[in-house]
């Protein structure tokens, strides 16, 4: 993912990617699905058998509106703890 993003002119580290994706996943589980973050969280079932990017787009990013995503991108929004 980092390699292909770099080819498209996007520069970020693996740590930055994990930080943003992790925050989005936690927000989906806790705030949107009302679940606890554990092995039984419904979100995890969607990642099996699909490419990681498809999982992120179809089951994580798609759950957010444009303004919500801008907030994450600007680091204005913190994940629910």
C-alpha cells in the first residue's frame, strides 16, 4: 500500500498509516457500531478473504462522511477511547 501510494505522489510512513487506519477502525467499532474493541467486534469479520484496501474502503472509510474524514485528516478528531 505504501509503495503504490508513493507512486501516486502520496508520502507517508507505515506508522502514520497505522495511526490513521487504527483510529478509523476504533471509531467504527466503538462510535458507529456501539461495540467493544475485542475479537468479537463485527468489523473484523469483514477483512477475511478480501484485499486489505478493499476492506478499508468498503467497510471502514465508507462508514464516514466527507466532513468526518476531513477531521481525521486534519488530526482534529481523536478516536473514542
